[in-house]
């Protein structure tokens, strides 16, 4: 049984974990960098201490974190996401220090976090994978053999990490040697691991993922999918569930296969299997697994009524198989649509450049069907040291339309100044036909941006892109103190039509 | 080193006195307890106060309540209590707390109450001793001395005589 939980993270996820831990009656502690002493999760902690040192590095310092957790008397560490969450050495060191690591075993982090190994495990469990070669490649000749076999275009990917780094699309054999070298260099710099591999490039794809939960003893369940195709440079902006692209049969099949893959490795805790779905098809291919809680996990919580952090704590604290939710035949799953938007401190008007500084005004939305996970509060500062996610704004509805309408209004109500955020941009994006219809893919955001640029060049804005333009104007004006009342975004919103 | 008393008002409205001593280095000792370092993690103009007492987090909302002193709603260790600080104990505590962790850094001296600056007794680059009067602030027809909680050098004087200031307004910055 876990009784004293140490949170090895900051920001919204630290607050989210602290809330569950407090509700479960645990003693909660955390350690903060010199830049983070005002963060709201500390108010929910019983005990805390400072991590002395460079604020940009202290949360990655496994030794300092474990030392702090020990001093504060913790018996378990929750790593959140990012930082040390998928670091097998950290997971092992936590266990060696006599504490529980809330997540999978170090061996599972290695086996599933590495994309080459994960492809092998998926293949063994009968899960379809993207056509390609499940081994790291080193020289151009080997790469050419593989690429010729699977056919161009191909994608070179880093084995050791994601986020678009070490990734190259190659259209022809002529581009291959150069692209390979650059991908290897980039992967080496980003992940300290230059290994890359090649798979078929799906030009127009959707990104759908399955939340799984395993008991660590060979039982695992799927908790449904999340559609994450609204991305900008591989960064997710909006996530929703159920996916508007999948039939319920396809979603169920994908979930069952993901659960069987998790079960086959005796996966412990919460994890996410990512799939790509070629646009307009019901085909799906496993790409990788994230062995941690994801940023967008609240989408699943809203659709299932579960508290995933509670499930993680329950599973990590037990030496026996814990009953998994929805594992009994006929378990009731909520019939709800949930959607999340990431409010990030970025200037959407200046190519999404990070926007730092003191938050003078922070007004977050609420209302029927709204959930907000946020650390942003007036008086605090967005520092350049960390990920710039300020808030996750989520909405649920009995229908997708209702959920989107609620989220659009909630994003309008989100007033943050003078730091610039993605809120107005995302509110406008929700109104785009391509999003509203559900027929979007991972290239949608880039295409909308391109079509806006073309239209501006021709000096004629079409009504759709005018919405984006209006939103960008709003964000340029700093959104300060008043609800924006631009005519274009309002005209299209569902909550006014209904 | 100075002694202060906190009056702890429990749920049943019974008041319990809590004696504590502030050390010059900012450590705070409860009566019959060893002194521990204490640090203000956050204090906002709206009354929010988060304090790290040793390694224990204490949250408070500071509400100005006139003649009976400042009322704090305190939660520590998962419990929420109302806490009343007599006299100017809260200012002394806060300034001492800040000073303890500001040694070698800068220390902001803020107005504890809304008022009118009657006199500014120091200027930029002056060396000041602990307990030296920096500013005289008139509030409720009383003259209140704002003192340096720590020795240091004046970095900035943010107000002028005759100026009205709000509670929490920056008065002076000291290099400690």
C-alpha cells in the first residue's frame, strides 16, 4: 500500500496528481525548482523542499529527486509525464531506493519505449504494424535495400524517441543517403541514441491512440481511443474521443489488440498505444507505445468516469493482481463525447514562438461539461525553462457537436494576458469545416495555415480562413480583459446555431 | 531575535495561543521546539500566503480585520484553521521569513496596510541596520514605522513622501 507519495514533476500534471493523492488520503510531497516556488500544486502538498540548482535541469536530476523523496519520507514516486517519466534508469533507481515507481517496470520501459523493440513485440502479439523493417539501420546501402522493398515515400524515424526529432520523409532513392545521415545526427543529439529505422510513409494519416491499463500480471484492458490528429509539427493541439474517423467495430478491434499487446508483456499501469490510420480507411497500424500517463489522459477519464492516477497508484502499490476496470463482461462504458484543447503559452501570430513572462490576468472557464487542468494563476510567471502548457481545457457532451460548442465557448472565456496563448487560435480551429466534419488528418493544421497564407497573398480572404485571421488578430491584441466579439468566429459556432 | 504570539482559533471558536520566536537569521522556533528554517513561497496582493515551515507547507489567506489584528485562514497537514495574528506579528513574521531566504539577494519591503507615505528616511545606496526605520506611513491617523528586518543596502526607493500606497505596494528594495 502506498501511503506517502512524492510527485516528481511540476505544473498542471503535478497539481492533477496531487488532487487524486489527497483524495485518497495519502501524504503528498514534492520538490520544486527555484523558479517554481509559487506553483499551485505545492498548496496541496503536505511537505516540500527546494531542488537546489539550475531550474532547467533539476527535474531531470534523478539523484536529487530520489534524495528529496527520501528526505520527505515518501514510499512511492509518481513521475507524471516528460522529465524522468520514461527513463528506465530512474525507474530502477527508485525501486533500488526502496520506493515504488508509479509506472511500468524498467524492463517494460526499455522494451516498449524503444520503437524498434516495440514493433517486434507488436508483431509477436498479432498487432498490425506499419510496413517497414523492425531493426535499426546503419548504412545507406542497407537503407536503400529496405526502402526499395517497401516503396517510396518512406519515413526514417529515431528508435529512441519521438516529437518529430530524428524524423525524415524520403521521396526517392536519391534523397536517402543525405536524409539518413541527418536523421541519425538529429536522433543522436536529441536522444543520445543515433539508431534509426525505416517504415512506409503514410502521406495522409490520422493519429489514433488507445489507453491501456495493465495489472502487471498479464491482464490488461483497453479504455477506448483518443483521436489526436490535430497536430502542428507533431505536437498535439486538440484530442477527442470517440474518434470521428473510426467505426465502433474498428475502435473495438484496435482496443482489443492494444490490450492483448499490453497483456503479452505483462504491462504494469497506464500506457498508450499509438496507431496511424490511413485517411479514409478503417485500417490501422501500431507505431509506438508511451509508457506513462499522457497529457491528454483526461479525455479518457471523462469518457469512462475513471481516475487514471488512482488506477496507477492502486496498481503500483499492490503485489497482487488488481481487478481492472471494465474487465467484466457487460461493464457499462459512458456514452459521452470528450474533447481537449491545449492552451499553450505561444504566440500563434509569430509562428508559435514561446511567450514568456508574468501572468497578470488569468481567467479560466467553467460551466456545464467543462473541466480545466491548469497551473496558470495570476501573479505567477511563465518561465523559459519548461514546457509551455498552461492549461488543458476539456469539454464533454452527449454529442460531438455539443462538446465542440462547449469547448469553443470555454476557449473564448479563457482570458490570459499579457502572455499570449493558443486559446483564440484553437477556438477558431474548432469552427473550421474540416474539423467540424470530423474529416481531418495530421496535415490539416499545416494546410489551413498554408491556405491562409495563399489567400492573404491574393488579398482575398475566404470566410473559413477569415476565422483564423480573426483569431490571430485577437491573440495579437492580447485578449486583455474583455471577451472578444469578432463577428466571424461567433457566426459559425454551434451553441449559437442551436 | 523577537518573540511573538499567534492566536489559533479552532473550529469551536476556542482560542489557543501559540508562542514563537523569530531568530535574526529567519529561523522560527515554536515554544519548546527547535528552530527551523522558514520561507515564504508565495505571497500575493490578494492575501494568498504559502509558507514552507521546515519541510511543511502552510497555506493561508490573510484578511485584514482591523483592530483585532490580521486573520489568517491556515491549512497545514490537510487541516484548515483560522489563525489570528496579534499586533504586527504577521508583518514581522513575513519580513523575517523573507529576509532569511533573501540574504545575499534582494528583499522587497512592502506596505502592510494602505496608507500615506509621511516620510522617507533613507535614500538609494544607504547602508541600513536591522530594525532601522525606513519609512513612516500614516494609516488610520496613526504613524507607523516601517523598519528594515535585516541589515543591507538600499537598492531602490519606490515611493515619495505624500504618496498614497495600497497594501502590498512595494516601498523599498534592500540588498541584503
